[in-house]
C-alpha cells in the first residue's frame, strides 16, 4: 500500500487518488450528465475540465494559493499531500466545481 494512503484521512486520500487518476468530479469526467452544458460553472468560458478547475480557471479558486499544479498531487510526503488535498477541497460550500452525487 502506498505510504500516503496510510497516513491520511480517508477523504484526503480519496481526493489525492481521484486527482492522480484524473477522476475529479468535474463536468468533463461526467460527459453524459453534462452533454449540453459542459462549460465551467465558475467562469462559463471554457469546458469544465480537470486541469481547468485545478489551475486554469480565472474565477475559482480566485486565491492563487488554492491553485494546484498537476505535479503537486504526485508528492510522496503525506503532509504535503494533506495540504494539496485541502487546496482541492477547501470546504464543501466552496467546492461548487465538484458534482455532488
Ligand atoms: Zn472556469
């Protein structure tokens, strides 16, 4: 088992796992559900893709400290990964990019 999985909370590990496998809950990963409306829910300017949501969108997160580079979630240090997981999921009310199930 990967070291990070044993040192993180289940939801943090799952966030990192989803990011690494590009299964984040963005519209482009749920094409059938958003066939007619795949534009970003924050800026509306471009497709709501994994990369757009994590680092490309100019609206959300609007604080640069919350932007996540695609290499950040491949860190091996569990403490670093916790920070990254928090940046991806800052708080439930702010995660409007993520499709609730
Ligand atoms: Zn956007």
